[in-house]
């Protein structure tokens, strides 16, 4: 009671402040007055459409209704760089717009070539102080078109619907101003009935890129402008349903449904309306059979809205969860006194209860784990206009990656998205279109303390709630993002709870204040979440953002979930983020690339490549770390119980589903080749439980083969987006360890030829040469084909990833960059010269790091060269190493790669859970992932062997010795991937500006091969300072490893 009383007091005080402030801004234009954000705009309401009959309402395709008229398509368009240049009086019908450009709607005008997109993370793209909006550079788009008013709409109420306009919009009909709206991510609707005439009508819009509301729209996203969602007209009866709210919860036993339907009606005629409301609940899985219906008499007085509330118990309905998205159809038919239909509306509902009990978020009484992602509305060619087809592609990829939750960052998404979330099953955080991060770091500037801003905050909160309140998928409301704390958010929190007690409210900046029900930190490290879990907390922890997958990233995810699954109070989080946000551009050579930084606005500050940090590209193509997420989020786990006896446990990690829709396969590989496989008998396990299985494994011969068992779960019935046979989960177990084969005995004799500077050793079909002056392997010829272009040399550097740049690796590790290139030969000598092997030992001094490297080459028959590497640091204090290995080049023709290790995609020390061990092959270029900013790429971990061959199958084979290796090969040099500073500094200071693009990486006339003992992990806790976890660092210590290079000829 106390909290509610305080909140109410604040609202009263705010109202007084608002009145005073409004007087101060009374003479200002609405787009520069933060107390004015709507003029003549319809109140926010649930998403529904008015139909003429029940059949149409149940089908719910508004585009087929006679009451719908799309205004998407071509409009006349004028672009002005600043408000002073906008066309005055353009909305008047006499104003000639025939010479204007045409622009399609919806679209961001920057995508069509008008002005520039801008990318900033933590700054506004202008320097004014609220409520002022910029005057010198503030583009204005003016739109006009005509439409024909349908004859059958006479006598009906007609509305203009603007799905999303970025950012402030004025509206005129037939030259008369209708209204004004801010809030760029929820609908602006206007009753235009009285402005219309029979026949041809004119609609005009004028959109300001920035306005006072822009201080609340500082989201980390590409800044673009224009009309971003559908524009249409719709007609309703004069007496109509104006809104409705369906609460479909469960009783305390989570068995029966507790239905509460609240419907609001309006009468826009001059006479009292008498009639009835007929309500029905239809079963979507039983031919739309009515399981409940009722009739309520109505008397609706003109100008006096009527609200009715009807409670009902529904016996044991199917329950909605993300795993079981069971929906029913609610139908409300308004009929007159003669029982004639006036209008019918419908919506999908799901029975579910969301609670917080014992510091856990519960759905239908069970604690869930949030395996989530953050999703902006962004596409590489569409900008912020996201079609239904793109949404379905998103859902397909999310389902295939075992993602079960989405946070709509940082604004309400298109309503169609929430319909699809309901239908296909995802848990959703719906977030108000509020972010004022540039002002939030200082108590003196944060808008959360400025009560004159409370009405604007409440308006945006209400716009979100009212539109989306009936979606079962939305289980959490969010007050906004990174806008600081303060009494404004205390008030919006209580506003939401007064209007909806069925969902918790979360707000990250509130931390553990009273105005958040969930502790939702951002980029919390593993020790921090574990410490919270051990502190006997009273609220669940769900990370609103974690695992910043910028560039080559996604490390440590399995480590996070190892801890999340230990502690009930840790309930997961939302990866940042789903898709790259950059637009696809084309360079002057016709090459398409993903743009960033000053590719957009050439003059304004930028946060550079920080825009691209998705699991998928802006074209919806998976990025390598996508597959790590799929593995870590998988809903089934496998553990060995007694591997020698073939005993394993399969654990069901679903919360509500059994395993009946999955079939389980086992597969036994020998050195990557499948030797046998089979399907397990029916595997049964209730949610959260495990079951034991036993597989009869063969006795293994005394050979050097490595035997690996793979257990996997596959879809066995129709599941949306997952075809039958699709693998949803897997694990591998090494049944028999690999054994390194001893060198084979051979009757072949080696021949040695020496000069003062060189030694050449030859055998059947091969020869190798050493330059004794440089201490290097200078030539390797096999079957008359030179397979070596440049010598092997120590390599300690990697092209910095985006995470590396964020923690300044290019500075702190700089001593390693040329340590190998600058190596000085100390000595080179032939240690052994015999008919069956020749040993050459080279020792180098690395002056930049004051360390030494010894490399011993042992040449054997059958074209084998064993390489033994020994790194010994000196007394100098050294930073961690980016990599430890050797690098050399081959001629261009060696473009075919095969390997036995993890794959098929790239993997790294801290991101390899999702890459299965196996035998793979492919073209060299296909092993490269071209990140928008070039960086380290293409690595394979746990490599047992790898070959690079030419078209004829001739080449080199790498054989790991006792230690498994990391290896990669590129058809270019590492310099192509290396960091190059860009113009200026990053606006946020989080990362340096960069300048290279994917098109800068082109195939060269050679191949670079990296053979490493270690490469440090890629990290991923964040991209602005977090180091790689200790387990994946390479400390400056003594290291030894060895491998064999062997000439091969393969088919």
C-alpha cells in the first residue's frame, strides 16, 4: 500500500509540474515541446479489426475485408535537409506536386537514397538540449497521395492507420490539418471521417527526422527515417467495439482456465444504441467448436463509452507455453436490437499464468529457462521495414537454434510479430519505446528524475500495453532501455501494475530497486551471477542482454550455461543480438558488402563496426557462432554413465514437453568415418527428468584408430519450421582414445646433398631443402610439385577480432605482432644424418619479446617431415599471446581442404561446443567467413589431420602428434585480415574506428597455412573491454608441440 500511495503522490505532483511546464512551452511547435506528443490522435487500443461476419472475423485477414484499404505503394515525396526548407502549404490541394519524386511506402527514405543513415550507440545524432530539436540539419520528408473513398463507407467511421512513423508526423486530409503524433514504434491512428468527401481525397504527411521525442529514442540501432510499417484506411460502424482485454489465466492448481473478458464500446451516433454482445470462445484444434459463449444485453449512450466485464471458468483448457503454443479464438459479435450483426472482432488467446514465486519466474507453475535473443527490426536491404516473410525466416532460424525467447529491443515490434510469437511459441519481453542513455549517466541530466517528462513516458508505456495486452507470448513488460533510474520509472512501473496484474515488469537500470520484479542485469560476468545466486535473493535473475556477439565472437556461452543450470534463481538471458543491423551496399566495382561507420554519414561521428553484432546477417544467413547457440540452448542433454559398458543418460530439459516428438540415434565413428549407426528404442522422459539407455558397442581392435560415439535427437513428426529428421540436440563421447602411430619402417633410403648454405634430402617422389643460413625449411617438392612457397616461421599474432579491439589487444599484445617475422637465427645444424632420417635443428632469438624458439625438423622416408617446436620465454615480462604456432605459404593451386577435427564451421577454444568432431572437406574459400570488418576467421579446433591439395589431389597432409591442434588456411595473407584504423575516433569510445571491409579481402596467388598449438579464445562477455576468460588465454610460458607434414596424393 505504501508504494502505491507514494507512486500516486508522485503522479499528482507530476501533473502540477506538467501544467506549469506546459505554460512555459505553450508557444513552441509540437515537435519542439516534450509536453505535446499527440494531437487529435486516437487512444491506443488492442490490435483487432472490424468485420462484417463471424467467418471473416475468425479468418482475421483484414486485407480481405471490405473495411480495409491499403495506402502502401507510391507516394509523391519531397526531401528537405532542414525544417526551414520544407515546402510550405504542400498539403493544400492546389499545391502542385507533380514534379516531386515518387517514393514507395513503407520504406526508410535513407534506403531510397535520400540523406544518410547514421549509426551511433551512446550519443544523440545532434547537439541540442531538450526539448529543442535541431534546426540546421534536421531532414523533413513531405508525402502526398490521393485515394478514392469507397461508396460503401458512407455512414461509417473512417480511420487513418500509420503503423510506425519515424519520428514525428503531421497529418492533413484534403488540406485540413488532422493531427500530430510522436512515438515512432507504435501506431498513430486518426479519425478522419469529418474531413472526407465522396470520390477522390488527398492525404498529406510531414515527417521530421528529429523532434523532442527523439530524446527518448536513443536506441543502439541504425538511425533512419520515414514510414516503417503499413499505412492503411479502415472503416467501422458508428457503434463499435473500441477496445477489449482478455485475461486468460489459470486457477491455483494450474488446471482450469480463469477467463475475464473486458470489452469497451463506443456510440458515435446521436441515438442510444440497444443491442447485445455475443461472445464465444472457439477451440482452434476442434474445428472451431465453441467451448463457451454468452450474450450480454447492451445500452450504449452516445458519447459515453460502455465497458463490460465477464468472468468465466473454462474447464481444463489446453495450456499455452512456448513449447506448447495452444491457442483459442475469442469472438465478440455486436448485434443490434433485431439481432442483425453490426460488427464482429476476434483475437487469439492462450491460457497461461505468469508469476514470480520463491525467486523464480514461473509459467503455469513451473520455472522456465530463458534461452533468448534480442531482436531489432532491421534488415540489410529493407532497413526497418520488416515483412512477414522476413519474420517467418527469423522464426525458422530461431527454432532451428533452439531459441525460446525474444526481447523486443528496444521498442514494441510490429504487431504481426507478436501474432507469430503466439502462434509458434516464444516467450517475449515487450519493451516501451524509451531510451535516453546519453542523458542517463548523470543524476543532473537523466530524464527519470525530470517529472515534466512523465506524461511522455506514460504515453509510450500505455501505447505498448494497450496495443499488445492480449498476446499470451508476452510474459514480461519492460519500462524501456538504459534510461537511468528515478521517480518517472517508479510511476510507469506502478501504472503497468495497476492496469495489468498478470505479468511482471522488468527494468534493467532499476537494478534491485522496488520498481522491477526481475533482476535483469546487462553483460553480467559469470562470477557476478553466481555471487547473486548464492546471496539468497528474492527475485529471479534474467540477463536482459549478455553474450555480445560482435564480429567473431560467441565465446564462453557454454560456461555461462554451466552455471545457469546449477542455480534455480538463474533463469537465462537474451543474447545481444539476433541480426546484424547494417545495410548492404555495393562498391564501385559492383561488389556487395555490409556497411558500417562512415559508409553511412560521412561527416557525423559514428560508432563504426559496432552496428554488426548478430547471430545472423542482415540477410538472415547464419554467422558461425549461431551454431554454438544452437548447441548450448539444446533441449536435451546426454551424459556418460558407464562408457565402457555403453551406458548413458538422456535428460529432458524441456519444461512442459515429453520426448515423444523426438527420435534418438547413435553413430559410431572411427577416425571420423561412420562405422555403424542405429536408432534407439522409444526414449521416454518427463520434463526435467532423465532416462538411462544402453548401447551394445563392439570390441575395439588393437589399432591406432580413434572411436567416437555420437548420440543425437531428431524430429520425428511435423513441427513448424523443423523438418522430420532435423537434429535438435547431440553430444559426442570418445570411446577409444586415439593413438599416435609410430613412424613406419621403410626400406627406402634417403639421399642427402649439402652445400655451404643448403642441405637437400630426397627420397622416392619427394625432396626437401633447408637453408642453413636462415635455419628454415625452404623447399618441399612432392611428385614433382612444389608444395611449399615460403618457409615455416613462428607466428604469435592473429588479426584482432572485434572483441580484441574492444580490450585493446592491438596495443597490449603489440610486441607479439612481428615477433616471428623479426626472429634472428642463433644456430642451425644437422643433428643427425642417416639413411632412414635426417634431423635439422634451428634455434632463433626473438628480440621484441626476448625469447627463443627451437624448431627441430626430422625428415623420414615416405615424404614425411616431423616438426618439433619449443618456445622458451626469457626474463622479460610479457603479455598473453594471441596465438602460438607456425605459419607458411603454399602455391595458389592448393585450394582443396579436408580435415579430421571439429567442423564444419570455424571454431575456437572457447567456442567449439557446437562444432562436432568429424571428417570434413571443402573448398578453401568456403572455410572463410567474411565478417563485415575483416578479422580472424576460419580456424578449426581439435584437428587430428588436415590436407591441402590441388585439383589432381597432390598436396600436403598435417598430422597432429600427441596434442590436438588448431589450424586454418586462407587464400590470402594475414595482413588482409589485420586491423586498420579508420577516420577519427569512435563516438562512444567503446571500440576504435576501423576502415576495412569484406570486399578488401580477395584471393591472392598463394595460400597461407596456420598450424597452431593454441589460439586464444574469441571471448564474448562484451566487446568493450572484457578479456578472454583465463581458461582460454595463452600465458607467456614454455611450450612444446609437434606435428608431421607429409606429401600426399589423394583422389
